[in-house]
C-alpha cells in the first residue's frame, strides 16, 4: 500500500507540472478506484494530463502540442530513458497555404540493446502527438470554441507508448536491438513528423528493422486490429505469437483501418505493424473524452504489445514484402499526394477547382441550419476510382448533421474525374477536402 500511495503521489505531481493557460479543465480528472491496478492508475493519469483543456486539443503547431511534447519528454526521463531529442522535442517547420510556417516537434527516447551485433539496429515504437485542437463553431449566431480533447485519438496511444517504454526500460536485458520511442508531431498533417524523423533528423534510419505504431487503442470492446500492409513475414510473426498464451489477440486485417504514421515507414520499405481499436462514435468530436476509454482492456493490450516488441527486438529482422492483394481483391487507395499524376477535375489537378466549379455551385445551405445560425467546415473524404468515378464519400470531421449530409450529397453527385496514375497505371485515389458553410452577415 505504501508503494501504491507513492506511485499515485508521483503521478499527481506530474499533473501539476503541466502549464495552465487560464482555462479550467474540460472535466474533472478520472480519479483511480481503490480496486484498480497501478498500471490502470498510470494510464488514467497520463490521459487526463494530455486531455486538459489548457492543452487545447493538442493541435499541430500549437502551444498545447508543445506542452504535450514536454510532458512526454518528462515522463520518459523520469523512467530513466535517455532522450535523443530536446526535452520538448526536435522542432520542424511546415509551410502552410497562407505562407507562414507551422512549427511542430517529435519527442524521441532511446533504450539501448545489449547485443554488440544488433545494438545499432532499431525497433521504432511510435504514437501520434497531435489532435485536432480547437474549432470555432457558430450556433444561434454566437461563436463558440470547441476543444477536441482526443482521449482515444490519440492520448490512448501515447499513454500505452509511455507505459510500454517503462516496461521495456525495466526489461532492457531482453532487448538485443535498441528501441526508439517516438511521439510524432503533426501526424494529422500527412504524417509530417514521421517523415521528418526518417528523412531529416535520425541519421541511422537505414538500420530500422521494424516499426510498431499505436493510434486510437482505447476501445478494445469494439475490436483490436493489426494492420501490416499484408506483409507475410510480419503476419507470420504475429500468428506465431498468438499460438502462445496472450492476454489479448488482435485481428490481422488486410484493409488499413485509417491513415497514420506507419505509412511513412512503409514508404521507406521498413516493415511496419499498426495496432488500433479502430474508429468509434466519438471519433474526431468534442465527445472524445477519457470517459469513453476502457482501461482494463488497454492494460491487456499493453501486455500483448510488450510481448510483440520484445519478440521484434530479440528475433530475426522481418523482411519487407510488398503488399499482397486482400482476398476480396481490393487494393487500398493511393493517397492523393502520392500519385505520380494526380486526379484532375475539369482538366485541373487543384482540388480548389473542384470546390469552386462544382461543390460551391451546387451546394444548398439547409434552411434549418440557416435558421439556427449553424456554420463551419465539414471535412469530407472520398475515393476517385481508376474509372474516375467518386465513391466511398464519408465525413471525417463533422459540424452538424444538417451540414454534414449536404456536403456528402453534393460530393457524391460529382461528375467523373480524370483518374490518378502511379507508375503509369490508373489507381484508386483517396482525397479529403474541407467544405465550408458560411452565413453572410445581414446588412444593417
């Protein structure tokens, strides 16, 4: 009991070290129950810290993301893990459409392997640091700031990342390879932090033998999935591990549950496995709070992930094998920015042309939304098939059902595009665009 009280006291001190910005927390902290394990207590405290309203939803390039990076760095250092980044992360810049530069950061911890032959080879365990931040919505003519706390997306992944790092640091005598623990900044900006880590900041990226990605891992009752881009070698490793007694076993899936940082590693031909519990009703909404997380299920995931990472750090390096076609015969769509020849609408590959010449021409503002003063940006994803037809139109970040449905309607009715090409072949292409609904002010 004395040890447990000491652990809780230390966790409370971590909560107190986070900077406050004059705003109250969005909710009361989820205090530990007397019967829960110390691991669950640690996971709760970590998620509560990352979801404080003072962090403003950890938007890429914001003070909240910087504070979250500093928190991750402190947690790693207090676990005895060396940082090979600055304490608040290695910074990098992203040029935005307006011409200014968004500054984000990666936090990188290092756990050395013991094998002289393999200690200069690495397993990367990563989780995205950022979330959507805040958004201004107009309801009944009033501007309202909404925070997107991102408890499952991705405070849950960061909490498991830190807990996993503590376990591996305590058991480093089992690690033949070295382990890099990375919180990636600006992940929602086309995995910019992962790209920067591989291409600019980590000089030995050619010696990375495998990557484990954790994103949205807090709702295992809905499923626990492993995506390897159909890498037969990694699939065999996971299958062999599942044959032994495990606290939980993921379902290996052939279709990518959602884009995340593993993509940047796959592009560098590094075998990668993405663990997730998948999308959930509160995904990318202000309702994504710690109350939706399943702590005991996350603790079981932690034990399984520890076993996966030790296996990768001890055993032979997995081979990089190109993605196989899933049994249903469908290939994953190619992201828009990865096409050699991007899809084109009315002869232009600029998505702004599609918005200007189709979406805003045929968009009808729902009268009920006008009456209620509802406006904002609806982010919509869709696919452009190899035949140029628009399919699988979905809302990524909604504003209100009235606006969401209208955005879906007008994009679903799009005429055919000229399809994108990759290495000379027509491909299915994934696109996401913001559809803005804005009410004009009445003239006096």
